[in-house]
């Protein structure tokens, strides 16, 4: 049985490099699909923004040749995007098959969610719908109309395509961060670390905190300004919020929870965007402050320097107090016959004694063992333990060699 299993094991070992090469090829193809997804998703969003801006500025009208041509380009880019989503998940299944693991439910759920998010777009011939909710104000009464173009809500739903940029960033970082992806996977398995998009976000926040926070802040302001402009301009044409700069100003003051009152949203959609901007402003502002506080914390070397300088200052105060005790005691003993001077020097002596006690107590409280000292003690104990183990190993080897030599001598004497 053992002889029959050897060729099978040999063939399996010989196929291992081939399987690893196929897996690396599948990973590269999946990465290419992610890049293409982001490219065609960005192309569709560009044509969507272009068509919306031309309509808001009254350059074109809906259901005209130019509008339908731009929407056709959006539909073509969306169709190519869906194809790349399907191909990417096909390569993902192939990678999981090479890794001897299967996550069918998660894979099916992921592809369905991505297709649903990416398939929604302004299509040629999209009509109009009745206005869902009518807000009551002077501006709404002057600019009111009974319908809203469906393109407004379809354009807002296309904002969710921004998750593609997160996927691209994660794939690009993983390709740059892991020179040996198989070794990285094994280390992640041993340390129970999941190499996913969350890990990449933590890496970016740890490595580039200010750049990461600035990018998130910029994207939130731009996306919410576009959403505010789209809601107001499609619902009430000719309103002041149809300008992107006015929408950006409103989003900024709402984000900072100021609210001057010079501009305000009129449509129900715009008010929802304004409320979401306020909640995002509260969360992101706290996040920015936490990043700043963490960045300006003292590192390990700075803590060592501060501890050393404070330790030296306390030692100096303790030495000065001890020298004053000796000096004042000597002066009091020297002027023992002179009553007035003796009382003065004795008073100074007792003050110096109390000062020395206070400095000694302060130095003792400060010189307690902290976490840095505990870490150093643990490292020293581990180092000493390794030295003892190496010495014991050498002693064991020498005792074994001596025992073998003694056994040989016994056999020689017996012969």
C-alpha cells in the first residue's frame, strides 16, 4: 500500500507549482477585471454628470437627440461594467477552488448586490413621474411643477458606484503590499487577520492619516453637493440651488452644523441630503479630531526622553535637599553656643529635612515600574531564558557524548 501511494504523492507534489501558477494568473485576471470595472463605472458617471449639467444649464432638453446619445453611452458603459462584474466573480470562484474553499452563498450575494447597484442608470427615453412630496414655501410655490424627471433619482442612485474606487484601492494596495501573496495569506491565517478592504482602510489610516481623512472629506463634500444640486434643480428648475457653488456652500455650512440661513433646500429630496450631510459632519469631524490627537501623541522615544529628563530633575532635587540637610546640621552644631543663630540654623535644618522627605517620596512615586519597564523586563527574561536553554542543550549533548564514550569503553573491556 505504501509503494502504491508514493507515485500519487509525487504527482501531487509535481502539480503544486502548476496550480500555484494558475492561481496567480487568476488573481491577476481578477485584478484586471476590478480595474476595468472602475474605469467603465467612472465613464458612466462622467456622462451622467455631463448630461445632467447640460440639462440644468438649459443647454439641452430631455428626450432630445443629444440627451439620448449621452444616455446611450451611459447604457453601453453600464453593460460592459456588468460583464466585467460577472467575469470577476468567475475568477473569484476559480481562486477559491484552487484554495480548496467554497463560499457559494457569499459569492452569489455579492454578485447580485453589485449588479443591482451598477445596473441603475439614466436610460434613453426615461420619462417623468409625479412629484412625490410637495414642500410648502414661497420658492416652492413660485417654481412648482407637477412632475419630476426620473433621471434625477437614477442619477442619485449612480453615486453608489463609488464603492468601485474602494475596490481598486484595495486591489492596488494588495498588489504593492504583498510581494509574496501566498506567504502573506499563510501569515494572515496564523494571526487570524483578514486581508480584506477593512484591513486596507486601516493600513491607509495608519500609514497616511491626513491624506486619507482629507480624501474622505473632499469626496463627501463633492458627492453631497452634486446630490443637493440634482435634487433642487430637477424638482424646482431656476432655483438658486441649481448652481453647484451654491449647493457646495450649503453643504459646507450644513456639514459644519452652522447654518446661516442664506440658502436652504426646498425639495424633500434636498432636505434628506441636508440631514444626511449633518450626520456625516458630526461623525467625520470627531474622526478628524481623533486622527489629529493620535498624530500628536508622543512616540516611544519621546516618552523615554521625557521620563529621563524628569528623572534627572528629581534626582537633582533630592541631592540638593540632602546636601542642605548636612550643611544646615553642621551650621547648627557649629553655633550651638550662640542661642539666636542656633535656632535659625535648626529651623533651616528641619525645613531641609522635610524638603528631602518630599523629594524622596516624589522620586519614589515617579520611579515606579511602568509599561515600558515591564516590557524591558520581559525581553530580558526571555533573553536569559534562551541563553539558559542553549546552555542546557550543550550540556545535554556533552553528557550524551560522554555516555556513548563510556559505553564504548565498557564494551572494549568486555571484549
